[in-house]
C-alpha cells in the first residue's frame, strides 16, 4: 500500500452533526428513487470537485463491500 | 434498393489448378476487406509481392464502416488513395449530443488549423474498398487479387505458412513465407489455428440503417439519449455521400433481430425520426456488439490484422480505423524482415504495439457501449443523472459517452523507441504518431509535413543535418533545407530549433529525437527501431 491520500481522520471540525442533519434533511419527503438520484448527483458533484484519482480510487475501495469486483469491469 | 452497385470482379483461374506450382509468395493475404487491401498496397510500396485471396467477388455489402479518422486518411495518403477518399467523403469534425429534445453538448474533434486532413470523413465502406482495389491494380507485378477463392484451412510448417483455397473450378494449396489473416470477425484462419477471442459481448441490439434522403442536414454527428422520436435508449444520425444518412436506433436486449429487420418495422421508426420528408431505405441490419480480441496477433508465420484479430462496437469508429493502423504498423516490419534487414523478432513488436492499440480501442468502445446500455438499476441512475446534470453543470457533459472517437494510438514507452535524453518539449516524444504541419517545398510550393514522411526511416533535421546513416533519408527544415516552415507550426509542434533531429519510422511515428546527435547515435536508434535487440 502506498501512502494513503484519502482523509479518514475527522475532517468536519464542529460541523459534523449539522452536515449530517443537512444530508438527512435533503432526503426528507423524497421517494426511494428520488433519494437514490440525489445520492448519485451528489457523488458526481463531489467526485468532480475532488478531482484526484488516487483519493477517489481509495474512497471507492473503502466504500465497496469486500467482495472482489468482477474482472470485466471497464 | 441499394443505390451503390459494386463492380463484379471475375474469377481468374490460377496456375495451381492446372498442376503448375504457383510461385512461392512472400506474403499471402486472406481477405480483401479494407485491411487486407491496404496491407497489399503497403507491402507493394515496399517492393514486397503478395496475393490477396477473397471468397467474394464484390465489395462490402451495405456501407458498414462510414467514419474514417484523420490518422487513417494520413495512412491512405501514404498509400496513394487519400485524395480520392477525401474528395468523395463528407468531411466533419463536430459531434452534437442531445438528451430528449435538448442539446447537451457539442464537441469539436479538430479545433486547430494547420493539418492537411480533417478530423473525419464519412465514406461508405464499399467506396473505400473499391478505391483500394483500384489502387492495388496499380501494382500488377506485386499484387495479385484472387476473387471467388475461399480459404477453408490454414496452417504452417517451420519454413512456410499455407492456406487451402476452394474456388468454383477446384481446390489448391498455396504456400507463402507469411500469411496475414484479414478475413474479418468470423476468420477461418483463426479457427484453423484453434484460436479464440477473449473479452465481452453486449446483448443489446441495434438497428443500423442507411437511408437516402434529399435533405441537407449539417455534416455533424448527431446522437440522442432517450430520443423523443424513438422508444429505445439512443439514436444516431450521420451524413454520408450520395444523400445517404446512417441511422442507428438502439432496440434493447430483448429485440428479435429477424422481426426488427423487416421494412414494415423499420420504416415507421425512421418516419418518426425524419418526419414527412421522402426517404428510401438503402440498407438494414440488426447488430449486437462485442469488444474482444485474440490474446496474440502474431503466431509465427501467421499474423492477424483487423477484425480477425480484434472486434469492437462501432461507437467510436475504432474497428476499421484500428485495422488500418494495424497495417501501418505491420507492413514496414514485415518488409524489413523479408528483405533481411531486421530480425523476425521485429514482428513481435507488431504484436505488442497493436495489442496495446486494440486494448485502447476495446476499452473506449466498451465504455461507450456500457454507457448506452446500463446493465443495472444503479448504472441506469448514474447515466440518467449524468445527463440531467449536464444541462446545468458543464463538467458533467464530458462524462456523457456516445463514443470516444478514434484517435491515433501512441506507442510511447515501447521497445522500438529510444529513451529520451534530450530536454525537448512538446508532445512528439518517441512513440508518438507524427503531427502534421504546413510546409513549403524547395520550389516554393505549399504542402504538408506528413506527405514528406513515411515509407522509409527519415532523419528530420531542423537547420543543418550533418549526415545520416545508411538506410535513413535526411530531410532538413529551414535555411537552405528541403522544407520551410512558413507558419512556424512545424517548429512549434516539434519543439524544433537548430540542431534538433527526429528519427521517424516508416509508419510516421517518432523513433527517437535528439539535440545535435552524432551519426553513431542515430545509427543506434535506427538499429533499435529495426528490432535489433543489442541496440
Ligand atoms: C454497423 C457497423 C458500423 C461500423 N462503423 C465503422 C466506422 O464508422 N468506422 C470504422 O472504422 N469501423 C466501423 N466498423 C467496423 C468495420 O466495418 C470493420 O472493422 C472493418 O470492416 C474490418 O475490416 P477487415 O478488412 O478486417 O474485415 P472485413 O471488412 O470483414 O473483410 C474481411 C474480408 O475477408 C473475406 N473473407 C472472410 N472469410 C474468408 C475466407 N474464409 N476466405 C476468403 N476470404 C474471406 C470477406 O469476403 C471480406 O472481404 C463498423 C462495423 C459495423 C458492423
């Protein structure tokens, strides 16, 4: 493993609870489908904002359940 | 009723059928598609004779490939057919993407001037093949075309490769130093050698049609996701010569190809797209696509090129264009080996370099096809939301993938290139395909750099060029040299300054570059580029 670049220590200062609540509030009143779409848009927006391949690769690996990925993923 | 009528090429009885031993061919090419024909011409230009064997007696049925890339046109220029292709073809460089009824994104594939050839032309595959056949006929002593001759089996012995050929008048076996298998996706040669493709297949079916309409849509590639006029996921409209338009309509994975091919099904679909304009259907086909390749393209004396070696979905126009780049890469190496100027190991670099090219094409084509055919609900959501974000957030437009169109393949980092020791800037690193630039010749005539490169090794020197090793043609820029650089684009694109020298391969790729090289340095780079392992 090379130097990790994904920040996994606390990085939200004193805003953590606010931001978590903000995220929950954004989903309130949405159907499951609308919620899923919100999450997808959020991922895309944040992915572009981060713009760092190594960080994103690590984040994807950290988020994915530990089953191996199918080999034909392109 | 198809508008184009192919010339019909007669069967000519070969000497082998009368018990006379035919000549021993340096190269036998199986398949007179674009790839096999281009290979015969490229070999002939290098003085190597070949026989081309094809089961058919007409050119491609239906237009199939239509988009030919800038790099292919540059290779066609080298083969002496570029002008005819471009004169007939529809030149284009802009693609527009629509989502439902709104435009989300337009891309320009060649935003800068100063290149001889456009980003793309559209030209039906039957014209490409016809023009290549005409060109092949310019070499009666070096190219023999044998039509109505089907290869049924192929193999090799230590000193030759052979094919069994079946004709209307009997069968014979033909031996050659090398066989190039250009017999397409269902390659008999591949099967004879017991080889198989690796990769993936997509279930989705696409209706691909050519429609004749007397309208003037712009010469652009128009692609829709969730088109308002079609109940499938995507549609494409692309102009060809003769008022023919390519229309692709995505049908889904459950579509019945036989049913969908029926004109009664097809015509209403096109009507919904083009409205009340009169049109005539020229060609109808239903395809599903694969993105796969052979593990290796070189099997001793049998070498695979084009669709026999690799196959991609057409979104990105990488099939035919990839095949022409195979030819560009292979033929000078094969000629070098056949003339004894380089070791057979040089052919192994065709394998590594073009497997790399095929992988690039497969990756891009598979990604575009995946974007068009989401295979899970979540993939579908991501696709939809990329399209939705694209209307308000410009960054998302570049994630929309309707095909990443064929680009020349860089061979940077491969073994024939000499590692860079100079501090030269720009993109023309060893392995890069040479960029074009406007030049002026010794007699003041305007021309293009790429028309002066290729065919042999060339030392391109800015300012004076001391001397060049045997086998290398010198070409000087500036001063009293061979070429002038009237717009300064050549120097800009090659970071050219007095004493900079590029060694350029016969296929117009950079082999090495230096500042003030000695002849010995150029010789070493040449030996390396010709596959000599101790260079
Ligand atoms: C719908 C569609 C759209 C496409 N669009 C594009 C595009 O826009 N741009 C692009 O670059 N590519 C495109 N392609 C891909 C392109 O058509 C192929 O990559 C190209 O035809 C490959 O050329 P080839 O010479 O290798 O094989 P082919 O063109 O298939 O030629 C093979 C030849 O071998 C002959 N042959 C086969 N078996 C035997 C045998 N046993 N004995 C003797 N002869 C034999 C056949 O008669 C044929 O002439 C498209 C393909 C399709 C289907």
